[in-house]
């Protein structure tokens, strides 16, 4: 069993088989490639930010758990219901975060100045940071130039 994207085998990484019942096909893909593909599919910075937030929270709580796990169990596969060792799960989350952050940067670089300002304005308003929101509003009025 090999990952269709990177060619790694099940011995080297965790591989999941996806079955497409509609087309009667299936493919094997590893966790790392799957997270990269799903990050690359995302086209909205807001959606990525939400995922980054969720993964960061997950990462924090898993970090706490790891410290309470006996050292001998950190790399133990198979015993857990998901078949990934505690350290392996942590690694997976960090890899997802890395892919999401790269994708976020790609999208950010594609944004026009106006799109960027509108997004920053929305973010400021969500945080109830009215001072920053006011500054961004002024910038939008002057077409992105510093007021
Ligand atoms: Zn792969």
C-alpha cells in the first residue's frame, strides 16, 4: 500500500484508503498529503484562519496530554483507537498547521490591496478593535494610501 501523492508506504507513514463509491474507485493517501490537498483546496483566508485556530487549540491540549503520557507510550502505535501514537498525532497536527499557514500566505499574496483592507476591517470589527477599524476605513477611502 503506497500513498498516491508521495509514494510513501504504510511502514513509513499513516495511510488512509478513500473509497469513491460513485465511480467505483479507491485510492490510498497518507495523512500528510491529505492535509496538504485539503489546505490547497481552501480558497478563503477566513476559512483557513478558523482551521488554524482549531488546530492550534488541539495542539495546545494535546501538548498537555503528551506531558502526562508515560515516555514509553509516546511512540506506541496501534493501541489507540485511531492507530496513531500520541507523538504521531502531535506531528500530524503540526504538519496540518504548516500546510494551512503556507496556503494562507499564498492567498494573502493573491489579494488586491482593496480585498486585503476589507478583510482586515472585518477582522478588526470581529475583535471589536474600533480604533484599528477606523484607521482601515480611512485607508479604504483614500484607496489604500496612508491617510
Ligand atoms: Zn503522501
